[in-house]
C-alpha cells in the first residue's frame, strides 16, 4: 500500500508512462487519511489553545504550539500532493486508453469530479499492441 504511495511521489513530475488503479486509489486513500489527520489535529489544537487562553495555563499553551506542528506537516504534504495528483491522473487516463485532455472534464463543478472518478478512473488498464487497444485483466 505505502509502496504505491511512494512510487507516485517518485514520479511526481513525469507525465509519460502509466499508473495502475492500485497506484491511483492508494494515493487518493492515503492523501484523504492525511487530510483527516490534519483536520483532527487542527480541531484539537484550537480547543487546547482556547482552553489554555481561558484558564491562563501556560503549559497547555505550549502543548497547543506543539500540536500546531502536527497540523502544519500534513498541510505541507497535502499541498504537495495537489501537484503530484495532476501527472498521476494524466497517467491513469492514458492507462485506460483515453487522451490526456479528458482531465479537463474532472474540473467541471459537481458533476465532473464524481463522474470522472467513478467512470474513467476505475476502468481496467488498456494495452496497446501494434496500434490496437486491448483491455488487460487486472
């Protein structure tokens, strides 16, 4: 699982090649889990900071600053993953046998993101042999 995630980061700026369903969906899953972790850390940090401000407890204020580190690090990872997701999606689109321009469909509000992910990115991979496309079984 993590091997697919780190492989995606290694190919962060490579638009050529292919990406399997496994690579794509593990990247999406782990990025989503990092996002949830950042939201939880932010909520806990905000609560601890408000409580330390209300009670005047300086040790809780130090804990609040320490917790803010756990919010900033996932935030940096999430910002970087936006740039990694673009070439990953282009490679995945090519892997299902479509042209890379279909990525613009994903940016249509409401409809694009949901339909694009369900219809196009969950399809099986295509192998091209002598200009003909053949679907692979995995």
